[in-house]
């Protein structure tokens, strides 16, 4: 299905956890802009400027074309109107790959069974965090970085082009945890195309039903110094 710029705006509003009314008030855009019968209408440069000025975290290329990522890489922004005190009461559990190799482990849910927790003001709503032990997203993510993600219960609720942590069922592996972008597949609606940021890894098409669990990556944390 072809998504318009306004469809992507609605995607961003859902990600931020705000209402359309809040979005229109904050951007000073007139009501009716996001009415269902106007979603196919083009968005003027003036309105795009208002949106980017209000929400500088949005990647302009993604907003206009759908290519790339929704958010500019390497930046952390407030995802909704909750106060920092509300976020402070919800620490994010952090796991290592060793701790989640058992498929029964609640890696995609909040759990007390974790090595440590993250406590960041204005953190987007995430269920858990994971240390990276793969170079599929190099150089934007490196081994030892942390990704924070929100559990996705329905594999059909995919935001195309976004980064996901996935537990994939494969005959040769009892557990296969990977970090990839998800795109639409040319093989049909039953498949998805997994793509790495690292060019040495070619795209891979898999059946949706083989994704056992998945989480939408909302925050990336990088260590610049280990001392």
C-alpha cells in the first residue's frame, strides 16, 4: 500500500503518543489538515517547515518519501507529554544476549529478571533494552551499544522502514535474535524483507509467521568511552 506524507505524519503522531489536536496546535496548522478525506492531498513546503520546526527529530527525507528512518539517528527526544516524574517511576530493564537465549524468557516484556535498568527522563515508552552483539547496523550502531524497544504483539502492525529487534524461528537455529530494518517484500503480503544498515549483509525475505516475537526500536544509546 502506498503511504502518503500525511500517513507518515499520523504514524509519527502515534509514535509520540499525542493526539491529532495536540499536533495541530503545536504546529499551528489548521484543523481539517488530517481529515480522512484529505489524507491523499499533498503537503506544502510551508506546512513541512512548520512540522520540522516543531519536531526537529523527524527525518525530512522519510517524511517526504518514506525512505530511511522516521527519526534522525543518534538523537533521543521526548515521545509524549508525560512528566519526567512519571518516567522515573518506570525504569527500563536491560538484558544481555546470554540472559535471553531461552525462548521462554520475557525479553519483550518488562521484567524484574534483568541485569540492570535504565532511568532516563522523557524516555519514550519502552518495554526493555538490549545490549547489541551484532554488526548488522554498523556504523550507526556498534557492539556494546544499547537499543530500547517497545513490544509489538501483532506482526501485521509493522511500520515499514523502522528498526526492530526480532526473535525468528529457523530450522537451523533454536533461537535467532536479530536487529534489522523491516521493509515490504516483493514476494507478497505473507513475507517481509529484512535489511541491515551494514552493506555486507544482503536483504533477506522471510515469512511473517516465522517472527515469533518482535520489538520496535525507539532509542539507541552509544558508549563513546568505556573508562
